[in-house]
C-alpha cells in the first residue's frame, strides 16, 4: 500500500473538536480511502470578546489506488 498525505485546516466557532470534525468531513467528501488524520497544530483566532474561531491543521492520509 502507498499513502499520500495532504494538509487541511478545519475551522469552528465552537471548539477544537468541531474544527477536527470539519477537516475530517471535508476530507471524506472529496477523497477516497481516507485512513487517518494527524492533528499538527491548534490555534484560536480572536475577533473580539465573544468572537473566536478554533482552527486545527490536520494532515490527512489516504491510500493511493493502483
């Protein structure tokens, strides 16, 4: 088996878990054979007192078909 990894950034206004789900959902919608996701970095963009955007940088691995 051969795998390829790409980097995606998931975002959520709620929390890091939802940001991870955003990245995984997008990967599964556009890629076949997704096998795992590694979270590389987490960050929060602050737009104000009650305005936060949670972000995760995720490396997504999927199998390359023959």
